[in-house]
C-alpha cells in the first residue's frame, strides 16, 4: 500500500509539472478572481467557534453510536437466525444453521450499507453547514472526512466485530448452554472471509451495474421523449454542427458536484477492503482489479455518452483523499496484525508445534506436529467438580469434558493472551518501520520534476534581475 501511494505521488508530481500547476495556489487564485470582480474586496478571515465545534463533535459521536447500534442489530439477527434455523425441520438448514445465518447476515449488512449511505450523506452535509467553513474548498474537505468516517463505520463495523469480538466471551457462558454468539467451527476468520466475500462481491457487481444502468435508462427515456417532440414539428433547415453538438450535450444526464466525489469514495472504500482485512480475504485485490478493468470502460462510456461534460477545475493533487489513503495504510498494518494474532489460530498453532507437540523433542517423527492441537486448545472440565458427577459416571463413565472457553486446568499450557500480545507487538512495529522506510526510500517527487521547477525559478529570477 505504501509503495502504491509513493508511486502515485510521483505520477501526480509529473502530471502537475507538465500542466504547469506545481506552484499554483488555489487560495491565491480565488483571491485574485475576487479582486478582479471587486477591487475593494476584503478577504473573509478565519474564524473559530467552540460552540459550533462542540455541537458538531457531539452530533458526530451520536451518529457513530447509531452506526454501532446497527452493527449490534446485525449481531442480534445472526443469533436469532442461528437459533431459528437450528430448530428448522429442513435438515440442510438445521445442519448448516450458522453458515446460513452468516450468509443472510452479510446480505442484510449490504442492504444496510445502501440505506445508510444516503443517511450518512445528509448527516455529513448537515454537520458541514453547522460548522460554516470559510471557503468552498474547506467545506468540501470537511464533508469528505465526515462522510468517509460514517461510510467506513457502516462498511467495516460489522467486520470489526466479527474479527475481534465475536466468540470472545464464550467462556463466560454455562457449559449447559451455548454461547450467545459463536463463530464457524473452523474459526472466526472463516466468518470474516464469508462476510467480506459477499459484501465486496455484491457491492462491486450490483453497484457497478446500477451506476451504469440508471444513467442509460434515463438517457434512453430522454431520447425517446425528444424524438416524439421532433415528430410534431415541421422540418427545419439543418443547424450548425457545433450548435447541434451543444444541444445534444445539453440533453444528456446532468452532473452535480457529487458525481466525481462518488467515484473517489468508491475507490477509497475498495482500497480499504483490499488492505485492512486482506489477511482474512486474500482474494480482495484480485476482485478489485477485475472490477476496475471493467468499470474503467463503463465509467468512460458513461461520462462521454450518457452524462453532460463536467466543468473542469484546477487542482494539483487529490486533496484530502491522499491523507485518508495514508491513514488506511496505517489501519491496514494494525488490522492485519490483529487478524493474524487474535482472529486466526496461526500463532497458537506455532506455539503448540514447537513447545507442546510430539515434534518438540524429535527432529523428525511419523506423526503430524499438530496432532493433539485441538484438545490442547480446548478448555478442560473435570466431571468430579460437578455436583451430579455420579449420574454422569453412571451414564458413560465420563471423567472430563472439553469445550471452547477460558476454563483451563493447571497442567495445561500457558495462557493465550501473553503469547498473542508478545507476538503481535513485534511484527506490527516491524511492519510500521518497513512502511516508513519504504515511504522514505521512494521519493515523492521525481528528480526531473524538481530540476524543471529549479530551472524555471532560476530563469524567472534572471529575468527579474
């Protein structure tokens, strides 16, 4: 992710230098235009209100609480669906009740994403209006940050719960009753994989189809209405081709200030899917690549044939989006480290393999080194500690039971928490160091761009001298 961003910065610097926007300042240009319109114009000064900032902060936190509440509602649905499907008369559903609940929960999560996207947009606009930014550019940046945070929580709050919280409290439940929320028998990483695969696939396919299909249908309706109007008119002499082109462009679907913003947001959310939880869903980059190959042509056709031409604006970078992408890169290091250390059994399996398995004393053995890992990872409960142990003994001479949870007898291995914490901190710090070294190693600006700007400054100073 860091190498991608560094290469993007180099490409941006080359294009900006080619378009002579390297030293361009948007604030300075806006002030120049305002002074040209009104020589007596006075600039709008910076202002700050603690009252407005407090109100925006409280309302934003309220919106975050609502989004987290929606995540809890999805969790409750999953628990209820699992219980209902388990008692179903259909053998296939009862046998795979947990899997069916995960799949239907992921589809429901996608539907909530579609609904909450509109709510998040209105909430972000309301907060921006309440904040009263000084310039349109500052308002756009504030809206981008707020809307992205709301969308990020909408997309990933459920995935974060599945990855780091689902099934973590199984040990607190009585042995006689199942835990309130459990993962797939193969682990929580399987649930995370299923949810990411469904959400990402649905979002890319359905969103891309609707993003192209809706403008196409609107364009066809407008063309049909225009043909019906022309049939009722008398034939006129042919018009100027340039004017005819203007009229045809006017009849296309209208664009607004959010048309390009949606494309940016879609790419940033996709970038989040392909980086933050890629350890649980390694196919995410491949799906993103295939989607972008197709969507590039669909967007080109949509912008050239179905929509009006956008009004060009000067810009020397992608603005606040670059900082958001860099923040996602840091979250990716933390998220994937937590997935490997907490969600998956990779680290406990390695500890068992080298410390407790049959291979710990021998260099080679006929047994698999992970033999006995399942029993080692389960909690042990001795029936002699149970009040009705005599009945259990009479039923089948059962001396101990094993199950998920934190109950562990003294002879068992070390606790999982110190092992996970120790194995998590070191790799994360190493990954962050590698990220910083990669960012330093690849210059943001190519040398030929720096030399071009230097020669331009030197030439301008020579002329002034």
